[in-house]
C-alpha cells in the first residue's frame, strides 16, 4: 500500500492528537502552549473529555487523583509491584504487572459505585423520591454484586480518613457552583439507607465511594472512574517499585519464607507400581 493511497490516513482515526513534522496538537491545542500553562489533571481532562476544565473542576479531579495514589503493600497492586521488582524486572514490567490486577474486586469499586449512583439518579429523573430511588438502586447493586456494597465500608479503616475530606471538597465546590451536589446527596443517602438496614450501625463511605461521587459530579462515565483510579494508583505503584529497587532483595514472595501455606490435598502416598 503506497503512502499516497487515500486509505492510509484513515487507517486510524482520532480526535485526540494531530501531528505533523514540527507540530503536535492535542484536541486542537499546540503542545508548546499547553506546556507550562496546563496542569497534569487539566491534561487528563482534556485528553479524556475533549475540552479543558475550569479551575474548580481541575482542583476536584486533582483531589480525587491524589487521594488514591497508594494504600501500602497490603494492597495487592502495590505488593505485586514490589514482588515483581525482586524478580529482576524493570519498572515498566513491575508497573504493568501491578496495573493488571486492578479488576472488579481490587480497583473496580469506584466504577461500580458510579454505576449505582447513576442508577439512583435515573430513578429520581423518572419521578421517584431520593429515598425510594436509593432503596431500589441499592437493592439492584446488591443483587448484581453481592452483599459488599461498592464504595462503603473498609476492611482496615473504621472510617476511611480520605472520604470525609473529599466530600468536604465536593460540598465546597457545590457551594461555589462548580458541581451540582446531586451525587454527594445520593452517596450520603446510600450510607443512611445502609445504616437503617443495619439497625443503626453505620458503614461509612470509603475512598471508592467518595471518588465516585467526584467523578459522577464531574460527569465522567463510570468506566473512566476505573481508568482514573488506575492512573492515580500508578503513582504509588511506581514509587514502591522504585523503592524496592533500591532496597534490593531476590524473589520476595507474598509471605516470608518461614511461613508456609495451608495444604489441604491428599495425604502422602506412593506412586502406583506399573503392572
């Protein structure tokens, strides 16, 4: 196929980047004008949404990205990054190994919470009250994903310290008109409904729920909530992989070598003698 063939330019189609010798434009903006004037969160917004956010939107997005960068080596993604490094791979390999485990259970809760919040909002738009919409949306989420409600409760923190701060920033942004505050109200309504079902025992919103509130308030589609979490957590993954590189160590598995797993297979037995 000749480079003069008219089919060549249409092999890939994108509205993200335009590039010619000596010229690079993202969504129409020249890179040399973006550099030094646009923050990284603003660039994330531009690349995923097509336009530059205003300052308030960028601050709220940045807060969500900052909050999710790390949660220690007990988080599978971080542990895997460190273990991969001790196997002698490079930083890119360690990061890829870690990002690949950010699935439905570890990494997908934010996306799932956005989906639940959006479902509740649609029920409101159809005329149901917030309370009725919340009960129905929560029931549907539990039916689809089980008793662990995405975005609520934490196996380590009685109260996730990140969530109240993020919600406070959402409230501040709502007062200034940056966001509407609708999804913050929905997120809190889910927490109240969970408490009512537990006889008053609260299951507080965690970081996944709080960042889901932010992403929903900012208009990010639910699948992008997971992508943004992957982007955020990659910072922690990189830092732990780099730290482990400096510490050294060879083939460090998930538990120290003097601790062994539970074996529940057959008792010791002999290989049958061939006839």
